[in-house]
C-alpha cells in the first residue's frame, strides 16, 4: 500500500507565486487589484500543471517525469537495521504501473519487452528486505527506467552494494538516484543531447545514470559523493572516474540537492572511503555464492553452477563450499 499518492504542484501555490510576481514588478503606477484580476483571468481555466509529479511510498520517494515516463529523482534512506531484515522475497513482487498515475502518463511492461533494455530500479529492491510492502513499492514503474542489462546486473549492482556497505559503517546513508542526459559534442563541434525512446509510450532511455550518496553518523562528519555513470556495459572501471562535483550534478540535472546541508562540513566520499567497488570477478563469485545458498531446489543449484562454469568464472573456496553444502542440504549425500 502507498503512504501517499500523487502530489502535483497545487493550483493555489502556483497562482500565489504568479500573483506575487506581478505584485512585485517595479512600476510607478501599479494598481494591484487590476493586476490581480488580470492574472486571475489568465488562469481562469486553471494553472498548467507541471510535467513532474511527486510520489511518496512506504520506503522511498520520487519525482516522476510524465513526459519521458521515467523518474527524475528517487530518494531513499538505508540503515544497517533495514538491510538485515528477512521479511521480504523478491519473487513476491511484480513490475506494474502505479495505479495513482493517469494511464496516459505511465509506462507499461510491454514498453520494455523486446526493447533490448532491462527494467532498472532506481531504489533497488535489495534495500528493502525488511518489508514486503516496501519491496513491492520499488516495482512500480515510476521507480524504473530503461537500463543496459549488463550495467543493471553488473556495475550498477556493485555500486548499490557499495552503498549498502557504507550503511554498515555509518548510522544512515541517504541516496538519490536518477537519469542524466549530459550534453555531448560531435566531431564538428556541435553540441547536442540525444536519447532513444522505447515502446508504444515512448519511454526515454537515458544515456547516463546518476547517484548522489550522503553518509552520516553522530560520531563522524558527513561524507558525500556524486557520480554520473554511462548507461552501458562496464567491467572494472574505477568508480572515481565517474565522480563529479555536487554543483556539476546540479547543473546537469537542473535539480538542487540537499539544500539544507552545510556543504563546507561534508567530506569527500572517495577520499574518505576509497570508492572501491568489488571487481567483476569478485562480484560474480559473491553473486553465485549467494544464489546457490538461496536455491530452493537441487535443479536451481546445478543450473547456477552450470552458468558460472559456462561464463568461465573460477570458483573460490567459499563458492565451492557453498555448492557442496547446499546440495547436501537439499538431499544429495556427501561423497567420500
């Protein structure tokens, strides 16, 4: 269930701002009553609503672009207590449109089918194992955008794990994620912004994804880092090479982040924590160890082992032990 539904910018707020603008114009012969009537007549059939709507869910909040059919930003807060929960199962969650959003502004699952792009979570389901409701909410398509499938399952997944590791060392980690459309330049010097769209609803495919990470503790100064990552396959690129300043991220996205934060007191995340992600091979071994340990059937264990062998992943001692242990637990006798 949703905590709240859609919160579009209200008529009264916008009208008040517009009227205040007219009232404050520096003219010598201003008749305020006449200008208020003029302003009211302009909007007698209503203020045009913004193409961005705000949504709050049980574990995250977001702004949604009803034109591009993807989120603008998705904000969440994770703690070690939430990450240790075991009350939710991803298999019980389904991708679906948010019923609070008018159909004309929503993407659908069909937009992603056969598109070549995966449904990429901005607030990852893995951050909400403490609550089935919160995990389910991350599967609303308002939280989803077209993401390169290798990036989604690989580099971006490792980035999300990096953020979870931070939550084990700090009291809380605030994360804001979303799409980025940086200006590009052709060989002839012309600047442009390019993005594809998919499906009947023309869902925008961002060229980049951003993530802003802020970690805080009572006993430590806050640390912050902003990153803009290409929406394409990546292997072992250093996270630090995608680092940008907070001001650069704001200029690129048009969003003001953490306006109440005293930025002069925040330390650089990469200088403090190193911004070291698991390597591709380390992550692969970790992923298959976790998958095998969670397998419910012997066939699932064997399928995972066959996959990693086919991909040329060299199992370490921990992975080999997990494979043997899980087979025994599922009824295969230990061989001498």
